[in-house]
C-alpha cells in the first residue's frame, strides 16, 4: 500500500505529472477527477500545470486511487518517484 507520506515528498512538476497520468489511466477528465477528489476543476488544472500542490487530504485520496489500480498504480508511482 502506498503511503500518503511518500506522495507528500514529491515536488512539482512530478506530483502534477503523476496526477495527470493517474487521471488519464482512470480515463477521467479533469472535472471528473476533481469531483472524485473533492476539489474544483481549476484546482486539478493547477496541480497538473505545476502551479499548486495538493492538500494532505487530496494526497490521501490520490494515494488510495493509486492503490486501487494495483500494479499500474505502483508503476506510476515508481515512474514519478525517481
């Protein structure tokens, strides 16, 4: 299971790239992903563009979604953690 703590250590632009890759893997629009995480579309857009970092609560939800993807989620995490 991926810990939220490890996501907090990611810095922009990698956290934004990871979020975009996760969202695309889930085949969600930014608006749909925002609804799932409990933020507005512009927040997801700012994360992906590297203009803002997710809150700890959003990171927890993102980590859970990565865990739900199983091996694909682990692969994404490893790709952006290097």
